C-alpha cells in the first residue's frame, strides 16, 4: 500500500513539476516540430486544390496544410446570399471534410516565414520545416481602414452591409428587405480586390429586388467606385454601361469611401483625382466592399514579397522569383490577373506541374495565361459571363456572345458552379475551362 501511495505521490509531484515547467517553458520546448516535403499555407480554394493533387501524387504524410479556419467558405456564393438567393449555410463546409485525407492538417496560422531557412513558424509556436512551400493565404479584408465602418457593421439590423465577409453577408439581404426609399450606395475601394465584379453584382441584384418589390421608383441607386472604369475589360464594360444606363443607376468613377458616420447614416467619399474634394452623402443602404491587401504576415517577410506585399512570383510559372522551392497560388500572389476562383482553377494545374518539375530537378515549363472569369450577375435571372486573360482580352468558353445578359449563365453561376467547386476544384479535378473552350471553338 505504502509503496503504491509513495509512487502516486512521486507521480503527482512529477506531474505538478511538469505543469509548472510547461507554464514557464518557452514555446520551442513545448511546441511541435514538423517536417514535410511540401508545406501548403492556406486551405482555401488554391491550397485545397493543389493539396489534393500533390498528396495523391506523393502519398500519405508528405503534405502538410497549415490552416486555422474551422470552416471552408465557397465565397462566390456570398453574392447570391446578399440577394437572398442562397443561405449562409449553403456556403460552407467543415474544413476537415474538404482537406485531402492523405495530407496532414495543422490547425494553426502562419506567423512568420523564413524562406532562407525553409521554415514557417505558427501562431501557437510550432516550427514547420519544408522542402517545398506553396503560399495560398488569400487576401486580408481591411474593414478597420475605414473609420466608423466596423462600428456601423456592428449595429443590429443596420443600413450598412458587406457581402465580402461571412460575418456580415447576411446583413445585405436584411438591409435590402428593410429598405423603403432613399439612396442605396454601393462602393468599390481604392485597393486590389478579389472578384472585382462582385461590388457591382450585388448592386444589380439590389436594383432588380427593388423593382420586384415596387420600391425602385423611391430609390436612387449609386455606384461609387475608386476605379476610372466600370470594369477592367472594355468588351464587358461596354455591356455594363448599357445595363446601368437602362436601369437608371448613377455611376461615380474615382470616388472612394473614406469614412462612415454610423449614427448619422452618412458616408464620406473623396475624389481620387482631387483628394481635397470630399463629399458627404446620406444613405438608406450602404454596401461596402472593404479595402484589401496582402496578409500582414506575408508583407512582413520582405524577401518573399513585392513592394505591395504580394508573393513575388513569375507570372507565367507561379514560381517565386528568388526561392526556387517556393510557389504561390491565388489571391496572395503577385501575378497580375483578376483575383478569382476561376484563376485559381487554371493556376492549380500550372502550380502542380511546375512544383513536380522542380522536385525532379527540372525547369518549370507550364505557363499560366492569366485566365480570370467573373460571372457578372445582373439580377435574379441574368448574368454576363466575363472571361479574359492577362492582356484583358476576352477568352470565352462558349461559342456565343458572352457579353449579353443571359439566363443560362445565371443558372451556371447558381447551380453548376457550387458543385463544380466542392466536388471537382477542391479535389484537384478542375483546371478551369481551357480544354472545353478549345473543343467548343473547333472549326468543324
Ligand atoms: P481563399 O480561398 O480566400 O483562401 C485563403 C485561405 O488561407 C483561407 O482558408 C484562410 O483561412 C487561410 N489563411 C489566411 N491567412 C493564413 C495564415 N496566416 N496561415 C494559414 N492560413 C491562412 N471568384 C470567382 O471565380 N467567381 C466568382 O463569382 C467570385 N465571386 C466572389 C464573390 C465574393 C463576394 C468574394 C468575397 C469572392 C469571390 N470570388 C469569385 C473570389 C474567390 O472567392 C477567390 O478569388 C478565391 O477564393 C481565392 O482563393 P485563395 O485560395 O487564393 O484564397
Ligand atoms: C470557374 O472555373 C470557377 O472556379 C471554380 C468559378 O468560380 C466559382 C467561376 O465563377 C467560373 C465562371 C469558372 C469558369 C467556368 C466555366 C465553365 C466558364
């Protein structure tokens, strides 16, 4: 008995000592050291699709995905949620169900990149050593850069909304339903954005909603954009100008949101061609697309990024310009395409093939053409399917005039794209419509 009790006392003291030690220990003693062939930072559209491809090829345990989020969101659906066409529940799945089973998920964030030593440190203090690194962190939403905005977005049933975050996207349809009369203002920030069509898609849906509910004649629909154009590709911009003219939507170019006055329902804009010139507008609905940037953690690692903080890659191969074992995919890369999931799909095969080439001592040969696609939803039953490349030249899949508003393209956006994303893209089985395009443009 005595010896048992003695043992327990010793065990208790050891445990107590261990707890005390753990409490005082530095993170390097406490935390894990991981080693892997490929580390993928970010398990969004790009990280997940390439993780699936690489782990299928390399086998179990070769790939680590570093990703903190509990859920994976299909962000293109946010536009439809804003219009009450889909629900927030439709837009996400548990991260554990979308990441490939053959890869190891480290549920944590990258806190520091050390590409010179092939190491990434995590927020919780783990150290991950890799042979090859794929950076897929997406962009950072900077709602806090607009004074008053976060406060306005925290007012329950308020007039300020934003499709860009799952935290706020439900506010859009609520604000639309509550809207009675007055100014409905939609903004585009003075920064790079993901899906540059999305800030105006929700405006067209709102316009249609107000028509359907007979409120449109009491409403003034306004698009205040920092850009000097309505859309970056002239072919589609020409079509969109016809839509705004037909619908009586007021477009103010080079007009940038700089402040929201939450209690007054007012927004302050600057004229980017004459920043002294400020204008304060009343609103009954304000849909804000927030300023965005490369994530701070990337921007902090100067050897990894360009002046603007995005991962400095060769725009053809997606390989880092200095570190041959580092690649980037998606919104966090410096490749000058429009930041869309459609681009991620096309990049995924380029990144996969080029990473394998480098692993085998070859030169990366596969080239990304800058493909981007933006289904410009113009209402509850119409959509212009914009597709283009680096040179902003249309690169259309279907042998029809895609700059026309079509019901078929709306159905594609609403019903075909979600399963294509969940079942094909995230499993590494969708590389964009390049092959279909070639088939459909064959001259018979
Ligand atoms: P994301 O999918 O954003 O994934 C980034 C991942 O990295 C996230 O899971 C995040 O948690 C993780 N991460 C971030 N920081 C860290 C860190 N420090 N450490 C580890 N992990 C980190 N695209 C289209 O093609 N068509 C559309 O119609 C369309 N509509 C859109 C509408 C809206 C409202 C929005 C918001 C986007 C839309 N997009 C659309 C754009 C599309 O969603 C993005 O371009 C795409 O998701 C980019 O993929 P990604 O992998 O680069 O980044
Ligand atoms: C696409 O490939 C893609 O990524 C999965 C999207 O994001 C959801 C898109 O919105 C679009 C339009 C494409 C391109 C696909 C076709 C069939 C034109």
